[in-house]
């Protein structure tokens, strides 16, 4: 009798041909997927690779839109000083340059004593539009907390504050598209580090560190979009405006009320930590401070003196302004609303100055030990009101942002001073009375010696109020709230202890996004044949991926008591008739499991011809 296992029949050969055909089909079908997967791998840690990847994205705006870097933690990627716009670089004396055309080169700079003077600006000119400008929607540049971008010394400018490290008008990345995200990297020495340009909306900066720049985020004054977000980031040693926030019209549906939101950032030693000239903005949970280095914090500037029709509305809550040279200035026709819980402490000439035609409301803020440093800036003390400004610090009404608003007071004024007056908590230099009822003025039984000018401070509090809870999304978490701080106070699905779900958000505020462990995914699992007489050899083949990039193992249980730890082409022989269920099990390194089953039906052995 002939053993069909040793000498395959025509049917067996057909089975093998079919198996090979299906494997070829698998390769054909998976080819684009595998190619795309390889395409999504981290790029080399070089400037050229970065530019090539951006050009590739901008060319078709398809496929994986995340740029990551294949380099070890702590890597520095030097970027060419010839990329950028030097049309306004006076030291370079560029002639015939254009803001839209990019670099034209220069030969008369940098100054002899500047870094890089031995090789001044000799790189060939080319447009920055095709190098570090993102024109494709939905792109993410993720440095994975291991990359620093550094501008190579070249054409340097002597800034009035003494900064010579920065390149005039050079930028790291420019977003001229929607939903562009920059996260988890550091950069230094760029003049306008990250730009939100004409067509941008929904640009996000998340866990970014900017060092020694000017205008680290620059939003174009002519842009007609907004909805930008800056969160969990640090900007320090900036010799101009660490954030130059220009906005004109919000065109995003997710957060329709604000051009730019600043949430939980640190601005350290920035000359002007935030400079607004127009738009509607939210500033919550940030820290503005000066640690005494070469670069000095002069405080946020909320307004524009020379553009009275372009002044911003700024909602400001749960922030700290500490040890800056002059605290905050609200000027022009700006509208400033304190959401409460702000701490203005140990700032030089004053804590807050509201001047020109600006309007401001204060509620639940702490003014502690500000003022007393004589300078040429004027407006000395704790809260200072001048020009034609209007302020409500308790008990009055004020028209701000299209609404009649009223402050409940609950501010604390303690230890603020002028150079010649140790008690100088609130100074009114206008002809209008400043309302300041229901505030605490320290241990003094009568606040009359703590105010200057027309100030209505009666009645006043006999003890300090508790800090105001700022909970914008009403989820029980926020600045000074009983539940604790919130890492995104505009989204009620995001707060400490929330359930983490896969939605591109850090729902539980643990610093990780979508850390829900997803199970491996079966790409294909086939068996052939699935019907035939015993003994039946069945070929199995499978393939899988893990969406989180975790390691995984596979096991095929044939259903007849045999199992193999494999996920590739393998064969099992079913010796006896019966109905078998062959199960593929995938398990990742964190225990997430996926299964898929195939049913195999084995019939009675075929009866061959009788032998004579």
C-alpha cells in the first residue's frame, strides 16, 4: 500500500501550490503595510534627514505623519545657520532680501568678536520654506525627550539686552498648517524658535524646552487662525518675548474661545515672558520667575500701546509671577481678567500696572512683598492704576470682553511698597475711583495707610481669604482646588485619577498619552486545507504586530493536544477524524492578549481500491 504522506497525491500537491499562492498573496498584500511601517521608523539624527522627511511629508501629506529620531538620549542635532530669514538682520546688511523668499546670504557679518566669526555666513542661500516649514496637516515632531536642536553659530546679532547667541529671525520649525504638534524636545539659540504662521490653526507645543531665544513661539500677526496650545513646557534665558502671541480670529471648533492657551508652563529669566498684541488668550497655571542670571524677567506685557484696535483679552488664573523686575503690565486698550488664585510676589518696581486705556478685574489674588525698587519704569507698588485705565478689585462693575463683570474682591495685599513708602499696596493715579472692597490688607486694623489715591476699600476682611479654586472645566481639579491641580483644565475628561483611554490625551495626568496597553493585532491567520480525510496535513501561517511597539509571543494550539510557539509557516497532521479548533494566541510583554480561531474538519480516511 502506498503512503500518501511519503508520495503526495495530486490533491496534496494542489494543497501545497495553493499554500504557496496564498503566501505570495500575503506578501503582496502586506508589502505596502510593511513598507509603511518601515517608513514610520525613526529618522537618522541629522539635519539632512530631518529636511528630507519634512519635504516628503509636504509632498503628499499621506501615511505616517510623525517625525521621530533614531539617536541616543542627550543627542544634539546641529542645524545650519544659513536656514532662516535675515531680511531684517542689520548686522548682515543684506540687500534686496524678502521675508517670503528666505535666505539670500550675507558676507559682512558677524562681528569680529562673535562666535563663528572665522566662517561667517558662507553657506549657499536657499529658501527655508522647503526645509523646516510644515505645510501638511496633522504632523507631529516628537523628540522623545532625547533630542536638542541647536543653531550653529553664524550671523549673530547684538541684542540690546546683550544676547549674541541668537540668529536674527531664524526659526526652528514653522507650522503653516492645521493640527501640527511639537513635543518632547529641547532647542536653543533660535530667534523665533517655533512659529504658527498664516494658515496655521491648532498648533500644539507640549513638553518643549526653549533656551536662549527670542520669541520662542511667534504667531504671525497677519494669521487668521488660532486655537494654539502651549502646555507643560519651559522657556528660559530669553532676551526678548519668550512668547510673542499675535492672534486675529479663532477658527478652531475644539476650543472656539481662545487664540492661544498657555497651561502649566515655566518662563524663567525671559525679558518678556509673554507678549500679546491682539487676540483672545487663556493663561492658567504658569510660573513666571527670575533667578538672577544675565537674562532678566521684566514680566508679561499684556497689551500694545501703538495698536489700540489690536489689544488682547487675556484670562489669567492660578499663575505665579515671582521676582521679576516689574511684574505685569496691562496697557493699551487691553482687557485683563483675573480668574483668581494668582500669586504676585517679590517683584521689583511693582506687581501689576494697569495703564493707558486698559481694563482689568482682580479676584482672589495675592500681592505679596512687591515694589520698592526705584527704577525709570514708574508705576511703583503692589497694584498700580494709571492713565485712563479702569480696575475693579472688589465691589464694582466693569465692562470687559463684551460683558458686565464684577469682582468679589478676596484679594490679599501684604507688604507691598514704594521707594519712600513702606505701605504702598494699591496706588491709583487716575481721576476715577478704584473699587477694592472685601480684601485683606494684612494685620493692620485700618487699611487707609496702605492705599494711595481714590480707592474704596470699605469693607475689608479681618483675616486672609483662602486661595480661590480655579476649575475651568468643572471636573473638581484645578489650581488651588481641593482635588488638586489639573493638567488640562479645559477638558473634563482629563484630570488626576481619570480613566486612561486611547484618545491622544493624557487622561489621568501622569505625563503619558494613551498608555493603555493595547493587545497585539493579528494581521493574518490562515490554514489550508480546512477539510479533508485523515490523516490530514494542514499548513498554518500567521503574522501580527503590536500597536504599541511592544514585544510579543505567539502560540498555535492545533486543537489535538499539540501546541507550537511560533507565528510563521508550520504544518500539523491530524491523524484522526474529528472537528478541531486551531487557536492562535498572541501575548505582549505586558500581558495583553489577542486570539483568533480556525475550525478544521477531518473526515474518515478515504477507502482505497482492494488489492487482489
